[in-house]
């Protein structure tokens, strides 16, 4: 991520995670949609940001 073409450094807590368990995975069936909202200001100083609004959609071919 950049701001005015300069890298924005992560200033939040660092954590190491172990290997995921089977129940940590989410099965997404063909044609199903999944969305998530993230509060980016919890990890980045919002006073330094000018515009940070993106939406991405990914389409996976039916298996």
C-alpha cells in the first residue's frame, strides 16, 4: 500500500499464527458470494490517508 507513492508502513501489533485447522476454512460453493468489511483505520493512521476506498470482485470458473 502506498500514500503519495511512498510506502505506508504497518504500525500495528505483530502476531504469529499457527497452522489452520479444518474448521478454520470456509467452503464457498459455485455461484456463492462472500463479503467482508475491514476497518482499516484500526491499523493505519487515518490522518495520513487521502483516499482509501476499493472494492474487488473475483469470479472463479465453475469446477
